[in-house]
């Protein structure tokens, strides 16, 4: 009995291992008939239970395999969708950058964008300089998406926003076990390999990190913190700063060898006050962006609002202009954006508070204004009278008072006299008529007392 059962048990196990469950079950029936009455029934029941358990487990496994196959198909579908969305987003971003580039009418800015497009294919380091808010990040993105690395990753890091103790791990990565609970992590140089690494505000980078950046640029490789093996990287470096790196090098705050390594190509973005011809187009663009973003009704900048924007000095440059237009769009009571919709800081300054541009620049910007004034000697006097009359009409009247007479003091102007000279004469005459009382003078000119103080200082009358 034991030999017979042992021989059939081995064959049964072979059938079960090979997945021949039907043969195994038929064999159990044959063995049951052959051993009937010989006491093998308990063992056969155990083998039958084992076979039932194996079949159940294999059925569960088949269900899991089918579920995994369905999940894999779903994952592949989602991956394809993400690839298409990524391609569409990149195409949209490139189109948006091209539209932003097309907004400028300034010759200097157009030259900068042309240079950026010419060097986009060359993987050399680029240094972008300019004041805060001029659009250095936009230019970096334009370079990335205009070249063959557009399909790669663009990684941006603001060096001034990362503590010095964490900057190196962000740039170069870190190995597992360097500190308790620290796991291995890639740095931005690795993540940007095949693409572009944009280091904003590189002038604020600590000296010890500058040395490692220089080594990475020279060797095209990096070493993670705590690592011993150098890893090759292929990241195109674009850096930007609002600081004067030449002065920083002279003061020992920036490595001179790194400075020369970074500025293989150097692009400088002029401030917004030096390209006032771009303000109207930029304001219209930001206004439309705000309308779309916040679901606002159609809005239009009033002519006096546009003049206000064009006169302002914009210390915060394009970023400040964007925020001002966005604020005005949200606060506008109607469909027309008026000067009072802008921030008090914008309204409190006088037109062109900084040094006025030379006459030649004004002629280029405003057409043949100087020629028209020279050809029509009475035009300047007419403009002056209108300004003074508007200032008088705009005075707030107290109850029971009558408007002051619209009398413009005689101002001796020459046909070729400048607007500044006319303004100077007007202020002097008004001060004289008000017996030097600055409060009355400010009211007569339609200014606040603080505005008059700034105007007197600018005109050299203090």
C-alpha cells in the first residue's frame, strides 16, 4: 500500500507543479478506487484539499495578473496623454515666449533677443545682467526653448532664496547616509542634464559654492555631497544677476575666474525706464492676461492712465508694471481703468521723476514734437494755458466759494523754449502771485503740498 501510494504521490505532485490540475484530480479518483478499503482515504482527502487550495490560489493569481495588465494598459495610456500634454505645453510656452518677445519695440531689446536666438544652439554659459524685474528669467527661457535643448528639462534655482548650508546639496545632490535619516537625492545639475540649468541671482552665491560651480563647468562633472565618484553631467548653464559682478570681484565677494567662465556670452537687459515705447504694449498684454486669469469683463486703459504709466520711472521694472496693471484691473469700478485705480505710490510721484531724457531721445520717441513747436511758436503757450486752466478747474472748492478766475499769468516763452523752462516759469509766477505761500501755490497748481515740494526740488527752486 505504501509503495503504491508513494509512487502515485510523486506523480500527483508533478501534475500539480506543472499546472495539470485536471490530470491530478483524475489521478486522485483512480487512486481512491485502487486503494478502497486499504485505509488511504484520509491522505487522499488531504491531497484533494491541497489541490483545491492550489487551484484557488492560481485563480486569484490569474485575476491579479489580469488586473496588473489592465493597470499597465491604463498607465501606458496616461503616459501617452502626458507626453502629448507636455508637447502641447512646450509648444504653447514657446508660442507665449515668442509673443512676449514680439511685444518690444525697443532697438536695444530687439538686439538682445536676436543675440539670444543666435547663441541658443551653442551649449556655452550665458550671463544675463539687468535690474530686478526686467525679465531675465524670461530671456533664459527664451534661450532654452529656442535651441536643441528645448526637449530637455529647464531647472531654475534662485541662489539668494536658498540658505548657504543647503545650496550645495540642491546643486550637486547628496549621498545616502551622509547624515542620520538622509536618503540619496539628485541635485539640479543631474536633473538638468540634457537640458538647461538657470541660476538666478548668482551674485549672491557663497564663495565656497562658487568654487564647486567652477569645477563642474571645467570638468563637465559633479560629485554629490558625501560621494567619492564624479558623475558626468551635460547641463547648459545660464546665470543671471542684478549685481555688478565686476565690483564684486574687485571686493573679493565673487571669484574672478568664475566670472570670466560664466560670461562667455553676456546679455544685458535695459531697465523699463529706458524703453518707454514698450510700456503701452506691455500694459495691454498684462491687462488681457488679468482679464483671462480672473474672468473679468473687457477692460480698457483710459488715455490719462496710459500717460501715467508712460511717465512713471518704474524702479521695479516690468514686474512692477505687471502687478500695477493686475491691481488696477481687479479694482476698476467700470470697464475703463482710470488713474485712481492704480496704487497710491504710483499716483504720488510727478511725471518723469528721474532725469529727463535728452531732447534728441524725446524727438525720436515723440516724432517731430520739437520741429512742430519750432514751426508753431504759439503752440507751447497754448499748451501751458490749458495745463494751468485744468489745474485751476480741478481745485477742490469749499462750500460757499466761487471758482477762481481762469487767469493764466503771462509767461515769457521763446519759440524754442523747453517744456521744463515753461514749467519753471509757471511755478515761479504762481509762487509770486501767492506771495510765497506754498499751500496756496500747491492748490493753484493742482498739487499736494508734498507734490509741490518735490517739484520745487526738481526744478531747483528750494
